[in-house]
């Protein structure tokens, strides 16, 4: 009986049904939350808290917002006094670059309910998620004594160190000791440049201490812009991922800026990366040859030319992998049927991915398999900035919005005036009768700058729970 009780209480990842499109169970517009709707407000990214009790969004108007999601759908019982007292938004003094939940954050434990935020020209902030107060700050200062805000943040699996990526370096802080940290230079000399460290990700297993770092500078002909480091070795890279295979005379580095890095939660030896202005997501097996990806996930088939399709936006479209390591999801700027500004959502099955041991059936150059989605559905009417799987429920959270400029706001327009200067003027001409000459209407150019608008600043929650036959026929 004890063994049966232990098996029933063991945690298991949520079960997703990918045989049918998900059910939209909740939706609302983010820019209608205030008294005066603001068409320029949208969420760039949203992340679940580690316990799944709430979701926090990074918004275009320099604020963090707690998304209004029904607690009964999340399957988590939270103290009503805490949930009702959460601030609707936390306004920052400058644009937000990145943020990360504390790995042990839980709404049931006020001491752990916090997150770190990177705000331009400010120290890294440790903010209390329950009321927004500043708990601690971590300073990064350059050689000119200026405050540097990192472009990427990541906690180590032990939750005792914070890693911050910025230009040509990674700053490491002891989370319990605010102030200044230890700087790890990612370049061997002052003459070399790696660019801004735009993405950081730790392997989920605590024993390896391995983490990946990617930069905004595209890969060079002889190196890669994705490197693996270890907490034990410091600033010396363990290996480079996607480096060029000069011995074969062909290149395997991705010539683009790194947007996001993520390890598979179920198979920590698999590393996934997305790149700026590229539709595909690349996967490497760290146990084998890391000079070439083992699989490429593309939302659309390759064109006849065989070259990767360039995306039409510089906006980061963040992907996510569920906690079981089975499903990968990512949003798009255009829908699955190609309609303009129709944000589609794609789902990939990672179980079909080859999982061979190092050296077995190693793919030859140019034979990297390409996987297409097993499911695509219309999610929003604008670019899907990020998707996020719920940690304990078969739910997917998606947010949309992008900067769309209204061209009519800056057009040249004619203006009429009621002043006497615009009235017809009689001019006398010798030997002829006076005639009326009308002055042309003055042309004015509006000095008001065009303001961006979001076509669809919505937040949606999708349910992937297995359905019965009666549900499918409805």
C-alpha cells in the first residue's frame, strides 16, 4: 500500500492533446485595462511564476503587469487576500530589457515571491512581486562609471547566483549579497568583440553547472556566436555550438543574432536556439558533434532555393518547451494560411526527434532533418510576442502586439484659415479691369510624430486537455 501511495503522489508532467486544436478558455485585451484605452500598449513577453499561480508580462509602456487569469483554470488554490492585493502594474523609470522569476518563487511564500528586472541605465532590481517594492539592487558599472543594464538574465539551478549578460561580458552576482559582482569576460582580448550577450540559459540538471550564452553579433567564418560555459571553469568556454566545420569546407554556423536559448527540460543535453529575422529554431545534441544541428524546426517548408526564409520583423518571437520536454510552441507574425498580420501559433512534437547516442548514425553535412509543425492554429490578429506553457496544467499562454505606425498621422495636409490674408485680393491692372487673384491655400506639415499602435494587444489562454468524443463533435 505504501508503494501505491508513493506512485499516486509522484509528480508527472501535464498531458497535452495535440490531435485537436486547443480550446480558447480565456481572452482579454491588455490595452483596455485602464480608464482610457491606449492603443500603443501591448505585452512583449509573458512568463508564468514557477508555481503557476500567476503570470507576469513585460509591456511596451515600461510596466510589468500581472495578467488577469481565472484561478479556477490554473488548478491552484492561492490565498484570496494575496491574489486580490497584487498590483495591476509596476511602472519602471525606463524601458525594460529583460526579467526573470526567482526559481523558488511561490505566491504561498511571500519571502520567495520576487523577480529580477533589467531596466535601462539602472542597476538590476530584485522586486517584490506582491507589492513592487525594491528588495535589493545589483550594480554593473563600465569603465566610464556608467550604470549598465544587462540584456539577458538567468538564475543558476541552485538559485543562489544571478548571471547577467551585457556587452562582451557576463556579470555574476551572489543573490544574497547585493552590490557588485564578478565579471566574466567573454572575449580573449580588448581587440576582439563578441557583442552584446543577448541570451542566457542554464541546463536544468544541477550536477553539470552548464549554461549557454549567445550574442547579437552573427557568427564569424571561424567561430560561433553561441558558447557553452561551466560555473566551475569561469570565463573559459567549454565549447562552441554551431561552429564552422572547416575540415569539410562547409559552414554550419548560423549567420544571425541570437534571440533565445533554451535547454530541453526532459533531455538537458539538447539545446534549442532562435535567431533574429529567422523563422526556424535550431537544435543541437551536446553529446555529439555540435558543429551542426541535429534538427531544424521550421514553421514553413524550405523554399526551392533551400535557404532559410527571412522573417519580416526584428521583434523577438519567443518559443517555449513544456516541462515534460515533449512539446515546443512558437508564435508567428503571420497566420498559418498566410494572412497579413494574423498571428498564428505552431506546435512541434519533440518526441519524434532522433535520440541517438554520440557517434551513432551521425548525420552527414547537409542532411539535417527539418521538422514542420504537427499543429497550427490562428491565435491573434498581430504578431505573437511569446508563448508559455503552464508548469502543471495543459495550458498555453500567448500574448500579441507589435508596433504598427499609422502613415496618415504624418501626411502633408492642406489647412484652411479664416484670417483675412486668405481672402481674394483685387489687383488693378493698367488698361484692364480689375481681376481677382486668389492666393493658393497654404500647405502645412504636421509636426506630430507618427505614433505606433497595436492591432491586437490581447492575452489568451489555450487548453490542450484531452477531449472526449462528444467534445470533438461539437
